[in-house]
């Protein structure tokens, strides 16, 4: 999701790094390692749910609102 996949433009890499920074600001419990291991929206929602003790629907909605309009 946030990580470099090879062959991506500098613009894409910069955008993903910016999103990773935004995610860490939005959810301060996320570490640098966390954002490099998250590959999709559902994995992020699961981490948010587990670490904040939210219901699945709450975490899914929160993450979906945050990812809306972003190009990963």
C-alpha cells in the first residue's frame, strides 16, 4: 500500500511516502515498520481495529474515509 513496488515513478514513490506520513499522523501508534508491511486497506483497518479496540465496522469506515480519493 505504502511501499515501493519497483518500477514506480519518482512521483508515485513520493506520493506513497506522503500517504505513509499522513497515516502515521492520523494513527500515531503506527510505526515506520508497520506502514512498510501494510499492503492494502483491509490490513490497515485490521491494525487500526486491533490497536484501538474498535469494532470492525468502525475501523473499516474510518480507514475507508481516510483512503478515499487517494491513489496507492
